[in-house]
C-alpha cells in the first residue's frame, strides 16, 4: 500500500543518494595508499660522550600536515630541559615518505635486531615506529644485515629532510647554549 509517509521516505532516500553522488564526484579522490591513521615517531641519540655533549632528538609526524621536533640534552642527574618546535609538512611530502617506506620494506620486512656482538661500540643510535592502518611497524636501533641498514638509513634521511633547516637550527642553538652554560659551571 502506497502511503504519503512511504512516498516521502522514498523521496528522502533518493535525494540523499543524489546529494552523496554529487559530493563524491566533486571531491578529489584520496590516493589509496594514504592511511587515514598514519603516524611516525623517529628518535636519534648521541653515542657515548661526556654528559655535556650528550643529547637526543625525536621527530613526530602524523596524518595532519604538522610535524614536531624535540631535542633534549642527556644530562646525568636532574630534569633536563626539552626544546620543541613544530613545522608544516605538506601532503606531498608525507606521500613521498610513505613511498620511501614502502620501497624500503618498512611495512613488509621483518626488521631483525642485531645481536650484542654485532652492535657498534660507542656510536649513536636511531630507531623508528610507524603506525598505519591500525598496525605498528618498528625499526630497531641496530638492524642485523647491511641491506636492512641501508634501507633504514634511507627512511631516516627522508624523515630528517622533512624538518625545515630553520627549525633544526633553532633547536641546535638552544642545545649549544645549554652545553656552554653547563661547561661554564
């Protein structure tokens, strides 16, 4: 039986379908490789050096078009200062990063950590964790084979290149001032 209520409901559904079809055709399609939830956390640490010269930094990136870099001295005792700067990251730059990660096996390789005897003594270290599509992918500080080391280095270089030089320079200047103050004590 056709009632006024059924006709109005059908007209409403039809209008909704038409509106969604029009908005879908007007919107730019997102590349299928863009994970709706994508974040990167990268860390770098100095090797074994005297406390005034120790420091570490991290770079955080997300699905939005902002990134941040934090830097902190590795002092012994007390609460070290943490300096932070945010910066814009274009969608194109994030696409290049994801492409580098795919090409270098971040999402598909088993990143085996080097044994204690294979690790360098006294050198700096870096590592990374990526969250994409509800999964976490990690690269340990010391990977076991040379190909994996080269692939990790390429990904790390791409991440570091996203930080504008002025942002890195400000953080480095703060760290150097702090080091000079510590040495003057």
